[in-house]
C-alpha cells in the first residue's frame, strides 16, 4: 500500500466537480420530497452522497496513513466540526417549532428521534417503526437523518480497519471486494425475502455504497485510475452515459419493495464513473459550473433543512403546490444562512474558541432534551398539548404497539384484519416484514350456500368498505375479503411465499375463478391509474366476476382530519368544509369518473360524491365531531362513515350490479 507523493497531491486537490456531484445528489432529493410525482426516484440522490463520502473520507485516511500522521482523535474532531454545527441548528429549530405546533404523541416521537439522531441510531429506530415510504414516515421531521446515522456508523469502524490494514501491510483490494460483495448481496437478499425496511435502513446492507467510494479512492492511490489515463473522448462518453443512467434512475425508480436494490446500483455505479471522469467536458463545464458548485456547497444544510420544513408546513395548513415552492425557497435561504453564519465560522474561523468541546456539549444537551421529551410523553402540556384539544387528539391515537383507537372502533372486525396477509403483529412489535402471514380461510370461502357473493379486493381502502357492506347487506350476501394493508390491486400470475402483496392479489384472482362472485369491489388508497384499472376489470370478468365496481378515492385530508379540526376548525367545526382537503385527490376523482364512467360489466363508484358537496366534504356523519368523525387519519373511513357511504350509494350499486 504505497503511493507517490505527487499522486497524492494531485488526488487531494479541491475538485469543483465533486461539489457539482453534491448538487446532483441534493436537488433530486428535494424535488422528490416536495413533489414526489414529479421525480419518483429522486430519493436515490442519497446514494450519490454515500459514494462521495466514502471516496473523500477514504482518500484522506489513506493519505494520513501513508504519511504516518493518522490520529483517530483528529479524524473525529474534523467530523464533529463538519457535521455538528448545521445539525445542531436544524434540530434546535425543529424542537422549537414542534413545541408550538405538535400534538403530544407527535412531539413525543420527535423527542425520541432527537435522541436517536444524537446517538446516530436514527436508521435503527426508523427500521423498527416503519418503512421509509410508509405514510407514517412522512410525518416525522427528522426522518432524513437515517442516512447521516448510516454514515457515522460506518465511520465508527472504517478508519480503524484502514489503520490496522496499513499496519500489517495487507492489500486492501481483496478486503474491499469481499465486503462490497457481502453488503450488496445482503441488500438483495433482504429485498428477496420481503424485508425492504431492513434493506433500506440496515447499515450492513448499505455499506457497499460507501465502500465503492472507498475502492475508488484506493484505486486512485494505486494509480490504477488517473485523470491522465481517463480523458478525452473516452471520458466524455463515459460521463454522458453515467449522467443519462442516473437521470433515468431518478425518473423511473419508484418507492416500493425493490429499493434500494438495483436502482441504487445504477445510481452508485453512475456516481463512480462521474468521479473518475474528472477531465470530461461534462465534469469541467456542467458539474464545475458556478451554479452546481454553489448548490453543492450548501448541499449538506439544504439536505438537513428541507425535510423538517416540508413536514412542519402542513401542520400550519400550508399544503398547496405554490406553498411547497415557497417552502423549497425558504429551505434554500435557510441553508445559505447556515452555511455562511454557522458552518464556515465554526469550521474555519479563529474567533470561535474550543469549538469541539462546545459542539459536543450542545449536542449531548440536545440528546438529553429529546430523551426528556420522550420520557414525559411530549414534554410540558402547553399549546396544542393542553386541554380539550389534547384530549381530542389523544382519543385518535392509533400508533403501535398499543393502537388504542383501533381497539375503540374494533378495527380487527370492522376491517376484517384476519383476512390481511400483512403481518400486523410483527409490525406492532417493531419487526415489520413483507413475508405473508396466514389469513383466515373464511375470508375467501362463501359461508352462506345459495346466497349471492361479493368479493372485496384491494388494500386498506378496500377493507374500509366491509363494515358498511356488512351492516346493510347483513346475512343476505357472502362478503369475501381479499385485501391487505398497503397492497394496491394488481394482476399476480403466481403465488408468493415472500411477498404478501403478491399472495393477496393472487388469492383475490383465484377466489374469483373458484367462486364466480356476482360482484367484485376494487379499491385502493393511491396510485390510481385508469388504464391499469381497466386491465384489472377485464381480468376479473374473465376470471368469472359477474360485475365489477371500481371505488374511487375517498376525500384526503392534510395531514389528517382530526388534526385539521383541532388546528383550524376547533371553535366551530362545520359538517362540511373544504379546509384541509387535498385538491389533487379531488381532481383525480374527476379524471377517473370520466375514464371509468360506466360500461358493460363494470361501474365506477364515486365515493367523494357521497361525502362531499361542491368540494366541501363531511367532517362527521352525525352530531358529534369526535364519535361521528368520518376518518381518523388522512382518509380511512371510520365504521360509522363506512355505513353512511354504504347506505348513501354503495348498497344500491351492489344490488343493481347483481341483477345485471
């Protein structure tokens, strides 16, 4: 493990294109978080950060080892001065804002995540709580610190491993190759066995991304790859190919069970290529442009600021597209201020005495504050955490493991969770998995011979219709339920012992083939696509369904109906309101109604028309705003609302469909 001095001097010069790569990483992440439909794979920008980090840090470590100047304390001092100033600033701002606008359970969880951030175990906490793409994850202001936790866990061991390898004069190449293969293999294995949350948050299944950056640094040290060898038309062609590949990944990847997986591989390898093509036109002109470099310089504070701002804004009623644009601009301005007024003075200034001691003390104080907030169930009872409003929100607490509200409304029976292939007990225990569990056989087999049969197919937004249909149809119908949480209806040609959604959809189609139900009701939470639904309708009819009813979306509230009532409609809660209603869902329903307005063999059920009038939707279906509320979260119907919807239109559709 030797290198020439001149090689190191060249390799460690400041590279503007690396800052440009940081811009290429952070911009897609921000776009995805603000407008997920605009860039569905923007979350892959984090993978670029991992490669850059592994490359630069390993370069520095290898250089200090080669010169015999490596001191572990110095390494961590540099890390503290690099990451603590902006991180402390953002966490303090988030805590202060949370104190004023969060409910008790929300602030309690924030306290836990602050503590996890200080210990750099955010990824492990989130792994046990929920997946990155689950709806609950999008209400956590410090969710994005999972990536910082993975980096710091990596750097707890990597400098020591490098130092020991250097001391024994052992070649680093075989070690790197083995570790990369094992880590990437674990990533694919966890996805294969249906555990995407583990693949996403597990530091062992993410290490390969940092290690590939480390391998690139080692290759540069050994002079295997140099800017002189890789230049001209070859570098130009490679860099353009890499940029096209990573852009395609941003545009085509979607949140789901195959992430990180091969999409991350494409992103990581494209980043590796872009780091090696330093002399290409793209690196010199685009990635090194003033705009790209300036964005790269603020990429770290921008990454820290944008997500808490986007999460907190809906709590204040800021949900429109124009508001989100303003919030992104605000994030950029906060990042510039943090970079100029906090980061640079502490990292490079001479007027800030004993910076490391003060930073560590402040960081630990934040950790203790978070622990205290968590231990006291949300800290002091002030603002929204006091009085009748707090009691109102506490009534709707459905967070695991206890999920008290679910017991109140008997969600097990009213949503037929015994039919759900998702392993709910494992989720409640913090061991979420995509492996299917065994569902009750009565869900898929008619219990009333001679009576007509209705099959419910979809996800939890299909399950929500069971209570109403059971109430209005009674013992006159067999009601079969092939619906699992988080599984939009899809055509599954085979069964699966690894993916609960595939099993749920396969079982749905098999049940149609076996029992030829008079009516099939299809519903889903999101991802509505008219062409896809027409395919499902055709498959259901070909399998033996007498008639298909496609239920449109229910009204979506931002962030939830109970929160909207408490924050914006508390003094006088109207029965109908447009406050807090997601306009995109309303527009989607208009589109689906036109595309699926009715044809031979199927009917579109406009759920929104039963709950809304002139874009104003029901907050309750009775006199009591708490007991008669239409939904306990953003859009799942309560049993009372389900009965209301069934009586208002669904019963008539089912009866008419069976007569066709």
